[in-house]
C-alpha cells in the first residue's frame, strides 16, 4: 500500500472542483440578491464576528485619536493662555481706570476746597504711611521744598483736615496726622462758635477718634455739631475754617467739672491718596498750584 505524501500538491481535479464550487456560489449570490441562499450564512457570520469587530474598533479608536488629541489640546492650551493674558490686561486696565477716576474726583474736591476757602494748594500724593521720628501716625507725600512745601504748613483733602507738615526735604515731606497722640488742633464749634482743643488718640481707620476739650466748661457740645479749625498765628501750623470732624458723643469729666466730646474725623485716614498743602498763592513751586494768585490780586 502506497504511503500518502503530505507535501504532494492537490490534483488538478480537486482544484477544478473547488473553482467550480466558488463560481457556483458567486452566481447564486448575485442572481438571488436579498433572497440569495448565501444570505443566511452571511448573517450568521456577521452575528458571530460582529462583536469581535466592535471590540477591536473600540480598542484601536483611542490610539487612532492620539495625534488629534495632542493637536487639539495644544491649540486649546494656547487659546487659554491668550485669554488669561487678555483678562489680566483688562483687569489691570480696569483697576487703573478706577484709581484714575477716584483721583480725578479727589482733585475736583481739592479745586472746590480751594475755591470755597480761598487757600492755594500744592497737590500731592501719599506715597507711604507709618511712623517717622518720634511720631506714630504720619504719612509721606511726594512734594517737598522744590514744590513750595515746608514744615508747619496745613495739609487737607477734599473731606477736611489731614494734619500738618513736620519735615520736608527737596522731593518729599512728612505729615503728622491729626489722629496722632501728639497732635493738638484748635477747633471751633460750628453752632456756637465756642473753641476748644482736639487731641488724637493715636489710632487710624475706623478707630480713629479725637477728644475735644472746650475752653468754656459750661458749654455742652451738640450731637452732630461740626468743628472747624480756628487757625494759628500767621496760619502756622493750621489755617482757619478747615472742617475737622463731627461730634458723636458727649460725656462729663468729674475731675475737670467740664464736658468733653468725642469727635469723628471727616477724613478717612486709612485710604489717604491725594492731598493738598496750603501755601502762599505766589509761592514758588515746580508743580501747578491750585488757586495760585493771579497778576491782578491774591486769593486771601
């Protein structure tokens, strides 16, 4: 009996039968269309291999999307950085606009104060706050002797009295605030014209208060009464008529047998920015003096 050779090629008869079977299946499928006898076999194959194809596609899809993911993410990151930069710029412009608007309002207030009182003012900005020398409540302004600012000059803003200059160099000056514990200001009650002395408590902000001692012990200050400066000799260190504060409380002092009052300053010392230093209308200055004397006459 002859042994079968596994490497022996199929006979031509077998190849012919396979080709004939293939052509027969194709012919039946084409002529049958949707009614093709092959359709059940095709559906069965789809049911069997369809889930496998879906799983394979789900696994491959993320890897196919990787290049697009990095491209899209990089573009979005650039857009986000650009938007953040634009937002930061807009916030900076808005903040600057608000500050400029507030300073413009304060400058208008100084112009009005100069017009109302007749005093000439050197406008200046507060550039530092804190203790100086032996004092505890001071600010530094950006105007000095080159601007006509010298010690013992009155400093105010659009709300009222700020303090007095205690030191000046060429470009800056130190101002002692009226809320300082070492500060004493002569004040006058608006309702009765009675005079007294106001002393600071050494605190600023919401706790910044002044204590009023009247010269006439028999006088009782009225609640809500406004005090203004009564002025100093030669207007140094305080000129007259500058609003100081409002009476918020009145109490008795058994030791002195007099009435004292607590005064709430009109100026908010925690947010000082633009102030005016009272100078002579014809003072020499490297900046424009508000209310400076004209050639036809003086302001006061």
